[in-house]
C-alpha cells in the first residue's frame, strides 16, 4: 500500500513538473515570437538576432511565472523532487525554446536558403537561437522562478504549520 501511494505521488509530481515546463517554455517562445512579429525592424528586414534588442517578458508573463512557481512548490510532495525537478524543468524548458527558435530562424525567417550553402550552417541558426533565448532565460525566467520557489517554500511552511 505504501508503494502504491509512492507511485501515485511520483506521477502527480511528474504531472505538476510537466505543466511547469510547458508554461516556462511557452512564455519564452511567446517572448521570441512577439519580438519578431511586432517589431518593424524584425518584420521588414527579417533579422534573426540583434544584440541590442533582445526578447523580453511582459508584466503578465512575470506574474504568471511567479504564481505558477509558488503553486508548484506548494503542490510538490518533497524537497528532493523540488530541487531536481526545478533544475530539470529549467533545462528542458530552455532546450524546447531553443529548438523552437532554431526552427523559426531556419524556416520562418528563411535563413535556410543562405545558411544551407555553407557547411554546418545550421550551427549559425542554433547559435542565434541560443543567444536570443539566453537573454530571456537567465535574467527573467530563472530569477522569477527562483523568487517564486522561495516564496512558495515559505508559504508552504506557513500553510503546514497553521
């Protein structure tokens, strides 16, 4: 019976972490897409990356990330799943967003026609995607989720003690 409860809690934790991964990845993808679809420079010149104008999050995205981080920390069953799940979630969300940005640069911005002429040209698209997503990941997503996780730990402790 104890084993069955353990398996159920692991399934629940995996579902919660999967939702967290999806939300983080979708917010990062949204930031990349909004920049490339609304900025006139990106729309007309179809540039893949400009170092002085990286993608950024909107205020609603910040609040969504913080709220989801707090809720995830409260709902997870133990500290081990929180720590390992956090690092896995950050890594997987970052990887998914880089894959999206690479495909966007390669096919939608049509860098395929120029970069496919040089050997390993796909690495240039991957590099541009990596650099553009790192601007979103590390100042914004990583910081907000850490703050949300710390607040969630305090809230969880307060809810358990009362």
